[in-house]
C-alpha cells in the first residue's frame, strides 16, 4: 500500500471515494456556494461525524473555515482559492457567511467555527485515542495551550507542538517533524492565508489523517486572549471585539474586507437574478 506521503491529490480524493459516497462527499443540497467558495451545509455535530469518518477512511484530509475577510481574500488570491477548493470540508466561521447564504436564497444549518470544532475535536481525540499536534502561534502561546490542555484532558495524546514562526524553506523540516511524531490530527494556527497554504502544500508530507486551520484559536484556548462574549458571537460581532482590542492592526482588514464582502454578495445576487431572468426569457 502506498504511504499517505506519496499519494497524489487525485489519489487522496480517490481514497475518499472508497467509502460510501453519501458519507464523505457533498450532494448539491449539502453545499452553498458563496462568492465561488463551496461551503458545506452541515451542523456542528454533522461536521464532527464527517471528520470522524474522514479520519478512519485512510489518507490525509483537511478542513478550512471561512469568514467575510477570508472570502474576499480568496477572490484576490488564487492560491488561497485553490486551497479552499481542495479542502475536504469548508464551513462558515463567521455569521456574515450564514447571512450571505440566506441573501443568495440558500440556508446554512448553522455557523460551524474553527475554534468550536477544535475544542470538540480535542474531546473526541481524547475519547478515541487519536494523537494531536499543534503548529502555530508564538512559542509562549503554544506552550500555554499545551499546559492548559494537559490539565483539562489528562488522557489526550499530545504528539508534539511547534510555534508558527519559521521561514518557508523550513517547511519541509517542520512537516518532517510532524510525520515523525505520528500525529493523527494536526491543528494549524498561523493566520490566514498562511495556514491554508501551509496545509495544502504540506499535508501529505506531514502524513496526518486530518488537519484543520484554526486561526487565532491557540491564543484563545490557552487563555492568553479572551474570546468575544457569547452574545457578540451570536450577533456576528466577533470581528468588532477583535477590532476594539487591536484597532491599529485590524481596522483596514475589517473595513476593506467587510465592504468588499457586501459587494461580492451583491454581485452574486444580481448575477443569480440575471441568470434566472435569462432562463425565463428562453423558456
Ligand atoms: N501566527 C503564526 N505565524 C505567523 C503569523 C501569525 O503562527 O507567521 C499566529 C499568531 O501568533 C496568531 C495566529 O497566527 O496566534 C492568528 O493570527 P491572526 O490573528 O493574524 O489570524 P486570523 O485568526 O485573523 O486569521
């Protein structure tokens, strides 16, 4: 049998198709396209079950999550767009994506954030005996995360961890270290688009069964950076919470990102209407 390392992308997808199709692939009703990005229409529980099946199906798989800023970034960055298109699962990290789905006439069951899946996968990994590797954030943050997780989940198998500050030419050795650790799951918290690109380029080399890009989650779960209160999360205002904490770094990202997101969704709505009118005219 070929090792996961030597599998091509096509083979990876073929590996998925060994399992019953309804378990691993999305039917048209199970996805919503937002500005050219396929978003899986799954609840949080369904996402976890899908991941569990991916883990046991063989090969290497990955999941990405999207918010308004990432959708806009992907519309201008073909590498990011390709990494999202190749992901086995993509879910809505931001409420804006759930609202956008409604505006284009579709419904997403719920928001499925990277940080929530991260925390619930840690519980499942503890229960199943899957080993985990943490890649990303500053050294003190990833250390604090590991310390906190050892206290919270004493039976969690931690294969290793590494901070997310390294040069591109070190990627091979980082992926090699993950491979040698024999980790089953890999969590990458290097911000976007770095984490999506890194996973896309190094997944096979790292040889993990499943990888997930989790943005700033190590900083939050370690307890170093507070997450927005639940009401702000529900109201789709998590970005505002972050903006208030780090206005200088983030104002441009959110002002430009959120405005362009509205523009992209308006474009999709108008195109959908024009296409429907054209079809009505032809019939
Ligand atoms: N980060 C990293 N390597 C880098 C840049 C950032 O590991 O080269 C980490 C950073 O320390 C933080 C995380 O990536 O923990 C998320 O960063 P950011 O808030 O910029 O990303 P977002 O969550 O908005 O995608």
